[in-house]
C-alpha cells in the first residue's frame, strides 16, 4: 500500500515530499515532535501528547503551527488515507526554513509541519528485553521533546551491538535517568519506583497515565532516584512509552530480573494500561510538565 504523509498543507507520498535544506530542523535540530499510538482506530492519550507538544514548542519560543483541532483532524486524515487501524503517528514541527543563523528567524517564518503514520502491530504480548546502563550524553533540557536525538540513538545502538535490547542512561552521580526512548521503572515489594520529574528526563505521557492507574488502584507509586545496583536487586523492572507501551525488563547489565521472566505486577499494569490506551476504560487525561 502506498503511504501518504502530510507536509505543510499537502497530503503526499513521502517519496515525493520535500523540505528545504535550509529548514532549521535539518540544520540545527530546531524542532520538536510527538509519537502517538493509534490502536484499533483510537488515538491513545492524544490529549496529553498535544499538551506536551504545546509545552515543548513554548519552551523554544514557538507557537502551535495550527490549532489543536486541526492537528487532531490531520492525524486522523493521514491514518484514514492510509487505511490504517493500528499505527504509530509521528508528528514533527520545526521552526521552518531561514538563512542559517544561530539567532531565531522572524516569528512569522512559516513552521514546517510533518505527520506520518507507520503501520504498527499492537496485538500480542510484549516480549521482555534486557537493558545495559550507560552514561547519559544528552543536553540539559531533556524535558523538551526535541528532534536532537543522536545521543539516544547512539546509546540504543551501542546497547544493541552488545546484545542488549535497550540502554538505561545514567546521570553523573550514577542514578538512572531513563531509557533511550522510554521512561524507566523498578518494582520492589509491590512499589513502583521511577525517577522524579526534572529537566533530566522527558515526562512520558504513558508515565503520567501509569501514575494515575497506580493511584486509582492502590498500587504504590514512588518517585525517587535509583541506581543500577538497586535495580539489579529489584523484583521487576519495565520501560514505558507511547508505542512500546509497557515493556518488561528481564535482565539489567547481565543480572536477571524476576528469573529472566515477565514480572507479575508489570503484566497486571500492562493489562490495565491497555484497557485505557485502547479507549475501553477511563477518560483521556491531561499532561502537565510539573516543573
Ligand atoms: N523518555 C524519552 C527519552 C523518550 O524519548 C520517550 C518517548 O519517546 C519517553 C521517555 C516516553 O514518553 P511517552 O510515554 O510520552 O512516549
């Protein structure tokens, strides 16, 4: 099936879509993005993703390129034109094309808006993965979802090259920040533990939903830092993100977690989260940076 994406007012095949080489997203990584799961036609956590998009843009002195209603429409239209029921929707906004200069161009420079939907299979259980801890080499505003992704990409590739499934990136004191493209958690004695929100991590929309699910179902959710040593001795561990959802972790740096199997609380949480993400339970929740 030929794919159709949306770029600056046009529905077009990605093969024929083009962006100016002077686009600041291309030259400087001057842009932000969101990834939203469309599960059986339902846009999971769409409200939260649009909340975070608006906040990321604001932090970089940009406005929304079009209204929220328009974004909602455009995403649905891309999915509809591709006849997709299950997709990972990628939405990117850059500051647009201008003469290369470190100073921002005039505020009326047209932004670049790009939306594409990749086929995605949300059926079946998610297999557990192993993670390798590594130094976090990113800039200091990780709370903004920018397209500056090379450090995460390198961390992930290095982990894969060494036979692991993903990387957990550590702050200079050796505490776990997050995974290459997910938030990171451990579970000990029934309590879910994850790093508090700060400029160090991206506050996941999925993380926000998980926190609410825990609070609604009396599962203890504790925000505090933890080091790999504590994680090696955890009962369970998992990552969360919009498209990978909740991924059980069965090994950290060679230390088996839950005997290398899928953890029980992780599985329960996955089921609860799926009911919410599939649109079968609960209202969509909003997202705030909390900073
Ligand atoms: N942390 C990082 C660095 C990410 O890139 C992502 C998602 O891409 C997340 C956390 C999880 O965010 P969300 O749950 O909103 O997908």
